[in-house]
């Protein structure tokens, strides 16, 4: 391949697509395995925390729920997911399902599609990059067959 050829860019697109799709799968699989071994209970939103995402002189705010739940021993725990949104997706007093690790009850995940947002975003971006990268290879091979 010649230096600076357009094929290099498409190889990079293909590699980024494969890496993103692999990351999406690993993220989904990790959450699935956590839920498979976790205990499910109901929790209650006790607060909605304001998350200040100020960067580069631009202020943006988002909200993340603080969920209280009790383990099988009756001990109360609190969980705040890594995802936040604006407007808030939860209201104080709302009941929501919670999965927690029985060996480490402070490790928890909400029973919500929002826990999969990382895998969803990676799979979307990975699919686009993979389609562009592999599409180039398909088109270039079809072009080579027509020339012969």
C-alpha cells in the first residue's frame, strides 16, 4: 500500500469499528454477568443530585438519582449511577429495581436500560466505523474483479 493512500484511512476506520464493537460487547457481557449473579431488590430514589459538568468555560448540568436499597440482612445502602441526564429521568420517592452483589452489597446497578447506555453508544459508533471500513474493502475488491 502506498504511503498516504486512502486505503490506510479505511483500515483505521475498520480497526476502530472492531475495537468499539468489542468494547460494546464486553460492556454488555459484564453487566449481564453481574445481573446473573446479583440479587434484585427494590430501591427508592431519595435524592436527585446535581452534577456540574463545567468544561472549557461552558456550564452544563445534569441530574443523577441517589437510590437507597436494603440487602437481605436489612442493611441500607446507597447507589448513584455513573449516568446522568438533563432533565432528570427520576423523581424523589420513585421506586426502581436495583441489582446488588450479595458478597459486596455496596456494588449495585439499576434495573434500567440506562445502565446499557455505554454499550449502546459504542455499538452504534462501532457499527458506523465498521461499515465504512469494511465497505471500502468490499467496493475495492469488486473493482479489482471487474478489471480482471
